[in-house]
C-alpha cells in the first residue's frame, strides 16, 4: 500500500499536506479508497465554512457505502476541489493526486497531532 512521505495522516484515513502559503490540502488515503471501493459521488464543504479539527466536513459515497471525511485542522475552508465532484472516479485511481479541500488553519492550529507516514503505516498494519 502506498503511504507517501511528505504528508501527514489521520486515524480516520485522510492525508494532508502543508503548502508553502500555510494552507493545508486534504484528501483521502489509498487505504480509505480501497476500503470504500469505487467512489461514485463526493459532497465537498462550503468555502468559507469555519471548522473544528476532526469535524466531518465532506461525504464520499461509493458503491459500498458513504463515509464522512474529517478536517485534520481547525480553521476555514478556503477551497473545494470541484473537479472531483464532476469526476469522482479520479479518486479511485489516484487518491494522493486528487485532493478534496483546502483549509487555512486557525491561529495556533498546526499538524503536530497528525500521524507521520510510519505511524500511519503501523495504524493500518502496513
């Protein structure tokens, strides 16, 4: 299973990446995609929404089930990737290349509580 370096992970199977401008990009892991199966629909959070760390902000529906997607950091949703709502199957082939939303962290919010690739690998027994 692919667990790229340079990303942080959550126990609920989201990946996140701190960008140079301080915004965090968020998507789902390969493990999550495999558990879901073929993704058929994605509901993204509204831009401007203020969120708490761990809050369910999006929903991914697959042929098997629907699953909440959680934000790894408190802050404000500043962008939603509408491309994936029109092409949800893109997540199936490349979950690390197709992000879902971007969040501007609240003051004091950082990714220190998130899992490293090694910690995430252990959490999913890889």
